[in-house]
C-alpha cells in the first residue's frame, strides 16, 4: 500500500490539470451513492457567481487528488434536482459535506475549503480522525506519548494555518504511514514551547519525530528529533527514512568505500576513526554526536584494526557532503564538530540547495527509472485520446463484441509505464484509424475495477485482443508502437490459414499468399496432416489460435501432404517452416501434445538457427537455455564480418554446434551490444568478436583469441579447449540481484517490516537456485517492469519494452 499511495500522491500533484473527475449527481444517483456506503465530498448549489466559480474550479482539481484515496467529489445542481435537507435553507451554496454512505462526517464552509490544498487536507483529516490525534496542550501530547511507549513512534506536525500545502503534505503522509506511526497535529503555541521552540509566535510549519517505541519506562520522556526542512511530501518521507536509519553505522573500510542510506538521501556523512584501545570511548563519542546531528548528518564509526582501512593516522575524522569527495580533518572536541556542521557545512549546503531550487528532491523521479522520469518531465503535455475510446462498465461488453477485432488497453493512471505506453498506444490508434473492423479502446482500472477483475487482468499495462466467438488474446510483445501495430495486423490474418491443395501450399510458402503479408514477417509455419480426421488437427488449430498475432500459420490436412515429406526422414504429422523464397525449408516431427505444448514447440522452431539478436527477440532465445555463442559485428557488409558469419554457418550446418545457441549482434542496429561486451569483458575488443557465455554454469564468459583467425576449424578447436578447461574465462557475468537504486525506494522492505517475509517469499528464483531479492520489484528497468499476464503459453517470456 505504501508503494501505491506514495506514487499516487506524487502523480496526483502533476495530474490535477488533467480531465476532471468531478461527478454531477442527479437525485437518483445521489440516493444510490448514499446506499453504496462509500466516502464522498459533496457540494450543493443552484447558480454560479464569481465566488462560486472560483470554488468550483478548485473542487474540480480536488476530484483528481481525492480519487487516489477512494473519495469521490460530487456536485449537485439543486436547480435540476432538489435534494431534501441540502438544497434548501440559508446554508445552500455556502457549505460542502463529507459523507460516508448516508452519514455526514462533517460539513465545511466553502471559505474553509478555499482551494485544492484546503479541500484535500481537511477531507483527509476528517477521514483519518481516529488515526491522527489533535492536541492543544502539552498535557494532551504527553498522554499520547504515554500510550505510544513500547508500541510506536510519533510524528508531530505543527500547522499554524489549516488548509495550506503543509497541512495537505502532513495528511497525505499520515494516509500512507498511519499504520506505522502515531500522527499528531497541533496548531497551538503551547505545544511549540513544550517542544523547545524559542519563538512560538513564528508562523512556520514544523515537524518532529518522537522516539517512543524504544522507551519502556513510563517515567522516561520520548527523545525528539526536529525536521529542519520545509514541510512537503518528499521532505517528510526523506525525514522518516532518516529516522529509521541506524543511529551509528560501524564499518571496517575507508570512508570512500562506505555506502550508507544518508548518502542516497542527500545528507552529509561524518566519519569517525576508532582505535582498538579506545573503542568503547570512541563508540560513546559517535553516539553522542549522532544524537546531536540526527536528521541532518549520518555518523559512521570506522575501526582501524582492519587492514582495509588505509587512512593516515594523523586524521581521526572525515566528512562527505552530497555529490562531493571525502574530506579529512583532525577532531579536537565534539563541540567543534557540531559547530562545523551547524554553522558552516549545513548552512552552505542549504544555500546550495536553494540556489539549485532543490533540484534533487523537487523532481521525485530522479531516483527512479527512465520511464518514470520521462513521464514526469512530460507531465504538462496533454495526450490526445480522441482516437481511443475510454470504456466504462456500461459500454465494455457491447464494444468488444461489435467489431472484427477490438484492442483494449488496461492501465492505471498513476503507473509510469502505463502512462508512457499510452503514447505508443495512441500512435497505433492513429495509424489504424479508418481501417474497417479494427477498434482501439482503453479501461482505467483505477476507476473501473470491476471490468479489470472480470477480465482477469492482474498486471499493468495489459493489452487484450477481442474477436467475436473467440477467447481474448493476450499481447505479449514489446510495449512500443511498432510491435503492437504489427501484432494487431497479424491478428487480422486467419490463424490457421486452411489450405486445400498443394498449389495453395506453395502460394502460402513462397507465392501470392506469402507476399500478401511478407512485410509483417518472413516466416511461415505449416502443419501437415494426412487427413482432417487426424487427432492432432484440433490441437494444431487451438495452438494457432493461441499464437494469433504472433505467427502466420497454415494447415494442410490432405492426402497430398505426403508429397511434402518425400526424401525426408520425418513422417506425418509434421511442421514445415519456411523463411522465404530460396531458403531451404525446415521440417520437424509433430508429436501428439496439448495445444499449449504445441504452441511452445511452434515458437521454438520458428526461431532462426543463426539469429541476429535484438532487444525484441532476445527473451525467446534465452528461453532455450543453451550457452550463447555470440558474434559481435560492427558492419554487416564488411569483409571481416561476412567471412566470420560464413565460418560459423559451416559447423552449424553440419550439426556441430547443436549444443550451443549461435547468434550475432549488429552493434549499429543494436547499440546495447556494446554495453553487453563491456559488461562481459570490461572492454570492447576488435570486431568481429566471438564470445561464449555460459549463463547456466556460473556465468563465465570466454573470448575467442583476437590473434587467431575466425575460421571454422579454429572455432571448433577453441570450443573444445573451453570444454576441456584449457581456456581461462575472460569475464564473469555478475550475479543478477537487482535491488532498488537506493534504500530510499526499498518499499517492499517496509512491507516486510509490517508483515515479515510477505514480499520476500514472492521473489523469483535466481540463476543460483535461490530467491531473488524481492526489492527488485520496485526499481526495474523498462524492459522488466511488467511480468507476463497469465496466458495460455506457460513458456512465454516476460514482456519487455522498447519505451
């Protein structure tokens, strides 16, 4: 829930200018809403004057923000529908009401809820009335502390004026973290004095963290740490992360090698060096400094008794400011260190942040992946959804059954990948506009959860293809314009294409039928059966339906099918694969199997035996699980590249490379190949370069010696030397544990704190057989963001993205 709501908070701040979610209720719909039992913020009016017009504009913006918290914002035109008790009397047009079902939780003067921040903050405070305690005096705060001791820590917010952005930030944070901390709100100066504020008349909003959970005796006070940055959602979240960080971190390496959460949160770090003979005293000094600098500076105690610590003995301390190198100095007293940070370093750092307009934190996506950043950067661009129809619960069933093919995108508006993919989806809709029988639509699963649940949509974004009298077809390709456009066009091709004569078979493989769709794919897969009564025909037809949109398949169930097997060692039924005119056909035996197994077999046999690897086809080839024999080339038409490709094809044709997956990467068309080489070897060797990558047996990478000629016999000898252990690995693929970029985004770890092992147990298996770090689920690259939707093909790789 922390993941969902924090993203929703950040995204809603940028989405408030988008299409309005303000609902206008009639008398009937208002009555139905009251019976539904949901929370609604309702305004009743009968005409618009300049003051009301300004309020209505703010009400519209608040509808988008409050939707993320499951709260509907509604207006009722009393001129059309007179609601008893609300559309009469002096309070008409001057009040708004917060309902939970038919119960009025609270009424507000519209002067109180004067803008979107005021509306959101007051509504959330009312909804969280039992979770957020409101105190006026120190005695009331002490009673809250007494209850919290040994149970939870407390977050105290002083909000001088309710309804301002600071009030909204506190309430939104309470909505996310309310089950973890006890939140307290106050507006009185008496509490400020109690918290040690010198000038309680100050109008500045403030926040403190009270460390009550670790206090066991009722007579002991809860230590407090003030937040010294402005109150906004990002700063509060950062501050809470700092409060969860260890007070002192102990290390046995030099400062430049230390990695603590404070560095990733843009907080300075103080390093203290400990000698073995004064370890106890040094630890006490570190604890004292850490308490004085908590929330502003991280403290690390480095033990010099480790050989990894090479810092000269003349230094006993060091510090590192954000984005800067470590600076060493000699500590004389703890007071000097506090003075150094409080009066110099922190002040200078604060000025730099103000000059940079707090660039690091004003862009909340800066630590997230490139998809999130792209969405955030383009947040002000309005998407033209004219060519895509937004479906509702009332229109969904009718829409998906009326055309030859209906493509439906299921998405969440707060998900970065969904919002990025929508642009590609619109481009596809524009490209297909005017095509008969093709219709593109979308469903916002945040609004119409019933549709998405009924359609068994569990990952986002998801694209399903609907055709009359057929089950919905899942799109498993790349999340980009070109791939989706090709998939839709292939879905219009009959699957399978039924052929009735050998002449039609030839046309399907190399003639007119082939040419009709050659621009979509050059590969054709033909199922050959001796008769339509063959038991395997039904399974083949079902497999063809599973692969609709991905492969062009033909079916020839006829006595003349035997002619296509003449001279071959394969009997009917069989699969015949054609890769275009002039290319020898490949024939495979077709065992009796289920449609899903048959679909997997077809996916494998259509793969090229010596493929050019691309971002799009890589997952399918990796599914084969074979060691990669990978040739990197720079220019396909160069003499060296042509000869290298030809030399590898020789042993491949002779069946001498069947244990491997021979393939090649063109660095011009697939620039990521250069990064792969650098990752494998640490450098880019002269091209063409031949590499063997054994992913399943430890991740060793072997490089064909550049000084040897890339000839077939030399390649085979080199492979033999590798197998016999006579070649040393040139590199090692690092263990694939993809954690969050920084602990700041380790949201699933927060989930595990609340419910131990809940997220960890869902981690996928690593190559070593263990469980992958569950925290990788939050920060992933665009190519891994979405796991595949449950599909008929259990071997289908994860979807990946070209965004």
